[in-house]
């Protein structure tokens, strides 16, 4: 459960994108609550993060026809899972995911949940840092071709963005105020999608159908579902967002989950088809890596998406911090500013260090979806609901759907252990980072020193 804040005024400084600073008192933080729209913005924005940009990669694994069908199924499963999760919490009178699992599954279930509930958003933070490193370096190089090498280094960029933007934003305690940030994030993502559609249309003539090799069905179905499960994972935020609502009722929450699933599906399928139809089997885990580095319009999209990632970062960091505070509540003074700041700094620092070990976003998305999201989104909600639901229920879905959800989660978890190992042994993992795609020389005319470029915008 989120700790109550002390009565004295704490000043928070947030570096907003426009450079303004906003300060909130404890009274404002406690009393501020989200409407249905605000809760939907928060829940959608927890989905529309690094996972959505990997949707084209998931279609590369499954094919566009199978991928679209799988995406519909995952959206339905997400809607159902978040609904029964809060329904279970209502029956058990639990206010957090951890409390619910502890009541239903005991200490072992609580420790299992705590582990995966920390790992999922933490790996999200790692993927966010990877995207920031990929995008901001190219944007800076485009704006300033003779920029010192120090600022072309993705490691330095990740460190600077963490210190100046994501860490200050992550120091917020209350989630309700993030709804305005989340709305901004959704607008930014929509803008990014429109830019990618426009530039994708321009790019298609420069890539032959043989190279694209667009397939309706492909063989790597499990890996595709893993990326989708990662992208649609919002169960770890559900209780936080539910209790940030001004009127907490299950019918209102049902509206929130329905809106979230529909909007997230639209974003995801648009992203997926936009990238896969253009680049086919050449699609990277980070779709923006497929676009030309010197493309002004795409660099605008890179900047917009990086800003959105930075705005989403504190929501995931909040979940990580809450898990640590609950598990370590015997040793941590939850009302202490010092512990709050120390835990936040440790989480952000650890995510930065681990994000420096790889620049392959695809494998990060796959593993997080198969190994972690499957437990959080499917297995644990199904187990809790099966234990708590009335055994005399005459509703067919109440008797069958939780078992379907449970079986899907178990199969995905098994796949998460087997398939990456098989892939690593047979093919190995390779991602294209920092390499200008071959078709860019045909699309754009530029001088040798890259100081003057003819860009089609």
C-alpha cells in the first residue's frame, strides 16, 4: 500500500519538457485524484511505451495476418485479466496486487509476485534507456553534424538524460498527477505514428519486395506473443491506478480497461503494420533504427518518442519503488524522505548500468514478455480469481476463461525458457545499431561531410 505522506510541505522539482518547474504540497498530492479519463491515460501510457515500438518486430516473427490475429487475442486477454484482477481484489478486500496474492496464495505466492512485479517494470526501465540512447544520439548528430564525439556516445547520453530528466521525474510520490503527463504522452505517440506512416509510404519504393519478404504467417509465434504480452502489460500498475480514481467502483474500472484495450490495440496494430509492411523481415526491435539517420522528419519522430519514453519512465519506477517498500517495510521507514530518495536513485542507477550492456531492444522485449509478463498478466490473476470466485457461478466464462488464461500463461513461461536458448544456439542474436540502411543513399542526396542535406519532408 502506498504510504501516507507526512504533513510538512515537501517541494518537488520536475524538469518539464518546456523547461518550467512545478511544485506541489503534500496536501495537493494526497487529495488529487484521477477521473475515468485520467485513469485511462495512465493505464494506456503504461502500455504505449517501449513495447509498442517493438510491435513491427513481433509481426516480423509471426507475419502480418497471424500477428494481427494474435494482437486481437492479447488485447482481449489484457482486458479480461485486468478486470478479474480488480474483481479479485474487491472480493478479498485487498488494496494492492501484493496484498491480494498474499491473501490468496500465501507467502510463497507473495514472493513470486514481488519478484516478477519488480522485474517487469525494471526491465521496462532498461528498455527505455536503450531507446533513449538510440534516439537522442541520432537527433543530436543530425542537429549538430560536428558535435563532439562525447555527445555522440550513447552511454553518455543515457547518463545525462537519466540525471537531468528521468530521475527528477521519478522522485514523485503520487500517481494521480501523472494523468496530465500521460495525456501528453499519448499525443506524442499519435504524432510519432503519423510521421512513421508518412515516411514509410515514402520509403516503400526504395526497398524491393524480395528484400522486404513480407509474410502473412511466420514460424516464431511464441516470440511474437512475448513482445505483445510485454507491450500490453499493465496489470502491475492496475491497483495503483484504480486507487488513484476519485470514484473507485468496478463498473467504472471496467470502462477504464475497455478504453485502454481498444486504444492500445489501435496504437499497436498501426505501429506494427506501419513498420512491417515497409521493412518486412528487415524490421529491427527498435523500429526507428530502420529509418535513415539523416532524415529530418524521422529525427523529429525520434525526439518525440524519446520525450514520451521519458514521461513514461516515472510510472514504471514508481511500481519498482512500491514493491521494494512493501517487501522491505520492516527495515524501511516508509514516511522518510531519505529512504524514498535513496530507493529511487538506486533503481534508476541500476537500470542505467544494465542498459549499457546491450543495444538490442528485441531480445529485451521478448524475454520480459515470456518470462515475466506471462506471470503478472495471465498466471497470477487467473489463480487468484479461481480461488476467490463463487463455485456456484452459472456464468460459462467464469468457469472456463480463467483456466484458458492460466494455460496460456504457463505455455508462454515455458516458451520463455526454451525458445531464446534455441535461438541463441542456432542463430545467435544480432541487431543493427548505428548502421545507415542501404536504401538511404537512394532516398537522400547529401554532401560528403553531411553538412548539407536535401531532405524530402
